């Protein structure tokens, strides 16, 4: 039986940006609804089971109960993996590693950039179906959750047939000292503060510099800032190095949802594929919009382009499957009617 992972975290989209921007709070009821729609799609594919993140609000269990009440998905096998009562990014990493251990074919995530970073860190070779469910959602793509479930189920049962719909992405590798290596899906920023605090970046005056992969002016966060100056393309990955402060080019950029702020960009340039950017303390490094590592005075972090996570092209896969089914149906009809 093919296995699909499902990671929906109630801790996503709950940070301080609910207060500093117009970011919406995604409550548990909405997460249960999205999970139920994913599971309904998975249940449409025979011989698929689900392994899911066990978290305190019991999102998946409640979603399964919702489907059972509608007589849907009653035959879908589901069990938790990883730490019980997962609350933190480390728990998500552990659950993702557990998905790799049980032989899951792919994982559907409902969270923000931080959730997807934790998943990719715990399972570097994961094939991810990323649905937006966080504050900044630069990595994910908006597709119907039921369609995402169908695509994940189809891929899990025939990964070789649908291998062409797995797309590589470009991420960032961050080396701090001789041994410590971190990864980022979208951006790495140096801020002037020397504390983690509420982690999220919301004050542009604290930004010193950033490296951003595939800037996109249609999303909030540093990806949106970079996209205002040098929009990227997922099919042809690019990265830019931004330095902030006066004197420089002034822009109005979406630092957070509904949070258009004036920013001064002192320098913006494209990075070469083998180029390394060194950021030095004092300050704090933020990965994908969240402060993670405090750098001491003169302590250095070296940032390079690296292989990112693999993502499943849901739309492309479903189109290919629909075309194949239509061809089979038409062929069957012609044979029945005496056609060629």
C-alpha cells in the first residue's frame, strides 16, 4: 500500500505578524476543513494510506471524523508518525524524517514557509505538495486541497509514471562555523538586532542585507521585496543579494500581508550559481522570515545556492492523468462502436 504524508500544524500562522500586519489567523476549524478536503482526495485513490503529524489540536483525527460523518473516506487508513503532541519545528522535522523511514512517496503540507523548511530539513528528498497555510507563503502554490489530495494519491501509487511532474527547486545553504549548516527555502536575512524574540521580521529599519531566491512581487515578505526589483522564474532559478539602507533606491514593498512599507535598497544584484555571500555579525540571521541564529561580533555566515526541495506539479499531473483517461475512454468507445 502506498503511503502519503500529511503535515498540518496548528502553530503555523500564529506569530506576531497577526498584530503588525493584516495577516489572517487560520483557526483550527479551517485547518480541519482543509485536511478533510485533502483526505477526501486521497481516499479517491485505492491502496493509499496516510501517515500524519500528531499535534495537540487533533486536526487530522477531526478531519477523518468529518469525512466519516459524510460517509466519505471511511476506508482510508491513517496513523500518526513522529513525536506525540508536536508543537515545534523540531517535531515537524522529526515527523518528516519518520515519513522517510516508513517509505512515504510524498507529503502534503498545510503551513507557511517555516513549516516547509522544517519538512525539507527532516526529509531532504521529500516530494512536497505545499498548500498555503502560514503567514508568508512564498514556497507554496494555491490549488484546491481536494485536487492536491488526488494528485498526491496518484503520484504515490505510480511514482515512475508521474516522475516528470516532480520539479526541483533552488534553495540556500548557510554555513556557520566549521560544522553548523542550515538551509532556507526562500531567503536569508541579516537583521541588526541580537535577539530572537518573537522571531518574525516586521520592522524594515532592522534589515541589513538579504539573499533571496526567485523573488516574486505577488507574495509578501522578502520574496516580494526582491520581486519588486528582480522578479525570478521557478523554471530558471535566480537569486539576488540585497543591501538595505540610505542612500539608495526607495520602493514601496509588501514586507507582510497588507503591510506595504517604504524601504531603501542600497544595492541589488544577481548572484552567480557558484557565488558565495558572507554575512557578518553582530546581528541575527533570519531564515524564511524568522529569526533563528544570533551572530556574535565578526562571526560569519556563508550563503550559497543549493539544491532545494522537490515539489509536485499538481496541475500538470492532473492534466496528464485526465488526458490519459480521456484517451482510454475514447479508445474504448471507438472499439465498442466498431471503430479503429
